[in-house]
C-alpha cells in the first residue's frame, strides 16, 4: 500500500489523536521535524558602576594619589550628570554609580585631574550593558605606559621538593628585567607563589621578561635559576602572570687563533668577530640558532651563565667580515654544565681555532 494512503488511513482510524500528514515531495523517505531556532538573548537596560584604581602606586587607592582632585568620565553618546566630573572617593568608595543605560556597547575615557587642572592619570576602554554592569578601571600616568602586570614566580621541582620555597631553592633574590632594560633586584619572598609584585607601567602588548634566581652571599651572587618569557599586557586592566624558573649552570670560554702552529692575535689574523654556538648533546639542537651568538674577537673570557644542565658541543667560527676564516668545527670539545655551578674567568675553557684555507 502506498505509504501516504496508509498514513491517511491510520489517521482516520485514530481521530482526535493529533496525527498530522506532511506531504514532502523532496524527501522520498521520511521527514524529521526541526527544533525551533534559539531565542535571541534578552538585553536589559541597567546602571553602570565604575571602580577605579591607580596602577601600581601604593595600594592603588585615591588615598595614595593626593594630587588627584577629581575624576572626569566621558562615555560615547552620553551626557553625564555634572559634566562627568566626580570626586575620586565618595563615601569611602573609589568609584561612582551612573544610572539608566540602554543595552549596548559603550566606549569610555576616565581622566584623573589634579588641582592645577592637568590630567595626571588616564584610561580608556569599552563596556557592554545587559542589566547592571560593573567596570573596573586601572588608570595609568599620563604620558607613560598605560598597562602593567602583577608578576609572581616559582621554581621547578627537584628530588627533594616538587614546589620548592625560596629557601629550599637556595634563592634569596630574584633579578628581573623587561625588554632588555635595567635589572631590578627583588626579594625572592616578595613574589613567590601567591604573592605578586607589580611591574612598571608598560605600553600595551607583548614584552620580553627575564628572571634570574640568585643565591647572594657575602662572597658574591650566583645564578641558580633562569627564565625568559613573554609578558602580554592590556590597556586599562592589569594582568596577573606567573613564571616557573628553571635550574641553570654556566661555562666560560676563551679562544686562541692558530695559523698552522703559529698563534696570532685577532688583529694579525684579520678576525673581526666570532660566532659561538652550543649543540645540546641530548637534543642535537643549537642553543643560539643557525647564526650563533655574535661576539667581538677578544682574548677575554666569554661567560654563559643561564644554560640548562647537560652536555654541549662548543662550536666557534672566526669571522673576517662575512667570511669564516678560523674555526674549531672539525674538532669541537664537549663541555658539561651542572645545575647551580658557574665557571669563573680563571676557569675559562680555552678553545683553539685553526685557519681555514
């Protein structure tokens, strides 16, 4: 029996059952009802509460910036009460509630103005209203970077501790620098684990940050741990980041140039610089890439302090301009780096470079 005739017959015999016949010539087999499309997310008007802080200045409260007289707020398409000028602190709160915003996305600018009517701090951003909305704003000094980060560190585990404390790691200070700037020496305990240290103000975006875990004694400072990483900041809102420092050791290298059996100075050999590379025996990877680490030609020791423990082949090219004229590539020595052990200038390993013809 034809399927449609059978279906009609069944419906007639089941009168009142709610059976519906759907005729779909484009589907010779069967029909599966589709679910209703999802309803759009409802949007609601609401109040907007701004809370502001002042970067890494003290606790970031209005009390920490006594030069600030008032906060000026401007919001795209909106006319604000009192021209958008508000006290920095109202009834103990560093913020303000603004009422009756329609549901959409707004852009804003906050300026902290001093008693001479100069802008001291500023921040900009966007917020979306879908009911009552809270906006946390961090103001940065006018004319400087407009972002910063809260930074912390930890140390890789060892045979005795999976998450060493500063004391267990043998580190009492951590040296930190950003974008190859000046090193800042910080107490290890101030940034370990859940504790955080604010960075300087920075331009929003990607930055290079370096850490050296130092063992500092009356006789000197020894790098025990190292980490280089990327720090990404955003305007108007600080980020929280943590980095795990890795155990390191070091080596110190010295070079001599030979033309046959005759030793020559850099000037006599015409060598203007050298390219140094270290090949990790465990991975066969070059520490300094294909080009190597460029150094001037000198008889002074060259230290490498932040190397992971392991065995390395030391490869050196003596360059006359862009031409390699001396090297040890035919017979590179293998040196071992041990964790927490650095080599002094007096312990520098001498590598002989032979003339290439």
